């Protein structure tokens, strides 16, 4: 209850929160309209993918501005926010590239493609961001203790097992397409790493993070889990040949961008 009240108190101070939520609501209404129509290939479907990407652009740019309040790249917190912001901007790049080929060149973008440079780069930025936040929380020092070593083993092992049973066991390597195989396996493994780092940092240091930073880290973990589910759903749909523009997975991407953008807003104030 306290956590919910804290989150609302922080978020409702920012006008951008309202802008993002209204934008997200309009995206939802638009998506429902397309879904009910049953149309899977049209300029409207492709345009939907371009428009919702602006959530990631807004959230990423706002995150870079917020990072300045924490000292920017000169501080660990500021640096962590910058990496998370770059993650959102990487997703925006990927969506713009995807939409450019569909809308302008009238070419259905294959998987993998240039858009995947942005999508996979986002995972690397998120890993860098969570590593930085782990340093903020002092996880490196606690890792030297027995409790730290146990947690640092149990969480990654558990995440890897979950990732395998949910995603990896359904993927067959295609050695004729090394890039596709790398992305198919690299995306689930990449998110296993980033979420493991986030959870390890939280559980190791929840007693020393303080309520303010702890709540922010919790919300980032939620945002990363939503993004992980979204990315792996795309891999499954693309592999099964059932993905289409403006389908359920695109709405999931819009949701994940919104959740991460709001997670960054939580850093706007110090309290």
C-alpha cells in the first residue's frame, strides 16, 4: 500500500506522466479499432508501428534531461539513467527503421534486419544501466559475503531456467543464418542477464538502498520484465510466422515503452 502511494505521489507531480498516459490510451483505442477490423496488412498497420514508437522517443529524451539532475554521466545514478534512456532511444531507432521500410520503401522488412541493431542495442544499454545501479547500491562489496555469493548464483540460475523453459527450448538453431540464431538466443539470454543483475542488486542491498532508491529500482525491474516478455513474444511470433504489424505484440511494445518511460519519470525528484 505504501509503495503504491509513493509511486503515485512521485508520478502525478510530472505533467509528462499525464501526457504519456493519454497518448497510451489513444494508442490503445487505435489498436482496438485495427484489431476489430481484422486488417493485417495496410498502411494503417505500418503507421501504427511508427506512431507508438514516439512513446520511446519521449521517454528516452526525458530520461536524458532527468539524468542532469543527478549529475549526468559524472554520477553513477545519472549514468544509470542515461543508459536506460539510450535503451528506449534504441528501440525508437529500431521502430523507425522498421516503419521506413514498410511505409516509404514499401518493402516488408525481414527478420533479422537493420531494425534489430536498435532492438538488440537496447538490451546492451539496459545491462550497462543495471550494472551501474548495482554499483550505486554497493552490491560489489556485499558479493564478497557468503549471502551475496549465494544470491548471485541462485537468481541468475533461476532466471536462466525460466528463460529456457519459456523461450529457449522452443528455438531451433539455424546455422545457415547465424545472425538470426544469435538474436533468437541472444535476446532471451540478454534479458536473463539484465533482470538477474537487477534482482541481485535489489535483494543484496535492499537494506542499504533506502526506501527512495529501492522503490525506483523495483519499478525498473517491473519495466524490464515487461520488455523481456514483449521481446520474446516477438521472437516466438516471428519464428512461427504469425507476427503482423499492429498485432498484439505491437501493443505490448507500446505498453513496455510506457512502463519504462514512467520508470524514468520516478527519478525526476529526489524524494
